[in-house]
C-alpha cells in the first residue's frame, strides 16, 4: 500500500477543521463507538485509510458535515445500519472505524450544527 503525500497547508486546514468541531461538552469518536439511537456529525475520515475506500464512503454519503445516526447493529460485531442522507446504509465495523463523528452532550445541538454546515 502506497503512502499518500499530503501538503502541509492541507494538514493544517484539516487540523483546524477538526479542532473547530471540538467544542465544550462534545467529543470526537469513531462511528463504530455509537450506540443505537446515537446521533453525530461526521468531522473527518481516517487519513491513513486507502483513498478508494474513503472515496466510496463519501459517495455513500459519509462525508464531513453530514448527520449520521446508528439505527441498529447485528450481534457479534456484525454489520451496522446507519441513517445518513435520508437513507439507511450498512457498514462493517472496520469501515465505521474509519469515520470520526462529533458527539455533543445535547442531541439538539448536533442537529442545529448539521443544518448550519449544510446551509
């Protein structure tokens, strides 16, 4: 697997964007850490993941600023079903580990932030 070269200014912008999501009372966790009914806003994709995988996740709607909700998970670390872009998508736990979401203490704050980002 080849390493991707990321310009310094892109890294600085990415770091700044992630820092802006870290507000008081919120935390950034992998999507696979959500429990059924939890809602979060996608703040970044794993930079170390293969570019084709991250591109595919973006095409499925798992892109920065999108609101995502875990609907259910199959037993024994089976596939996870998420609501994103008014659709239900199923991901393996390994794929969900590549997506990082911001989870505030107040779920209403997530919805307001997601609407502000999309607008």
